[in-house]
């Protein structure tokens, strides 16, 4: 594992920070999510506010945007993936540094189909730490799509392939068109 980066918030440790207390851990990561994404100052990227999905579609009374950062991708159970949840502080930290990314952080956009429409998806990949934050460009903002720990080699290969096919960033900075973003951290 790589050494901790000065600009990156410390990841949480379920056992050492919370003594294995599940309720305390969930409460803490949810409060952190609220502080980082639901309260001012909101995260910003490319001179635009980064929003998250505030809808609540299950019985947990927690925003879907929270689950996009911490769950096991099991739509019915909504159980946090421990390794993913421990890295929740990284999502905001990565977004905060993405406009002028340190060399460890790759930031780029791709035109992709999302729900049947071509959109710009922005990837913020901390490759050495196996963590990626994904945003979708909207006309005046960005929407937080996900943030997760990369567990499998095929996901790394997929991100490398997307990085090779990235689109140029400069044209997107000056455009409200969702069909154009950029490359940082190459």
C-alpha cells in the first residue's frame, strides 16, 4: 500500500476508530456525508457545484447519494461495503483537488451513454490507492454518480481503457454543453 498523501483526508478504520461498533460507524459516516455533500460550502469542480442525489428511495431515511458512496451495490439490502465506506472522506477530498490535481490523481472525461443519452462522465482516479470518484456533467452543475474502492483487476483495466479514450478538457471548461469536458492529471 502507498503512504498517505498530505492532501488526502485520512481514511476511517472501522475497528480502530469505532471499536467495531457498527451503529457508531454508520452514524459517523452518514454525518460526514452530510457535512461534505449536503451542507455549505458545497463541493465544486470546473467552477460548478457538485450535487448528489438527495432522493430517499428506501426505508433507511438516508439519501441515495450516500449509498452511491458506501453500499455494496445491493439495491435491496443497502449494506455498506466496509472498505468503500472507510474511504468516504476521500470522495470530497478528491473533488476538492480535482481542478488542479496532484500527480497521483488522474482526472478526465468521456462521452458515454447514461440512461439512453450521451453525456460527459468525469472520472477522478487515485490509481495507486484503488479509489475513483465519478461525476456526470449537467448543463450547470455536476452530479455525483459514485465513489468506490476498486476491488477487481477488470475494473482497473476498464478505467485504463477509458483513460486512453479520454476527451480533451479545455473545450469543456468554457462550455455549458454536456458533450465536452477535459483532461487533468495526465
